C-alpha cells in the first residue's frame, strides 16, 4: 500500500473524480492515471507497436486473416489514396 500526502484541495478533487468516474474505486483511478502517464511519455514507435500487437491479438482471436483479405485491403487503401490524389504506387 502507498500513502501519499497531497494538498487538501487536490485530495477533494481526486475523491470527486473517483466517485464520479470510478464508482469510488481509488485503485482503478490511480491505475488509469499511471497508464495515461506512461502512454503520454511513449514514443510514436512504442505506441504503434502496442496498437499493432493489439490488432494481431484481435485477428488471431478471430481465426486469422487470409492472403486474399490482405490483398483486398491493400487494393482498397490504394484506391482511396488515388482518389485523394496521393499516388505513390
């Protein structure tokens, strides 16, 4: 357990936030604050890696993706980019 001394107004504000958004669960509020702090201090590469891993897990959970589905997705992106005037392929 961690004990922290904070200013009375900050404590009052914290308790109000915990009640409003976390149903009184101080641990959940602190965990969320720590996660947000960590995310804010991550590089774009680290954030991308996390997002990519989350997508991989979701795809794997649904049984994977076929080569044909990947090719169709690539073609859709290329068509959209061409329509937007961004042609690089």
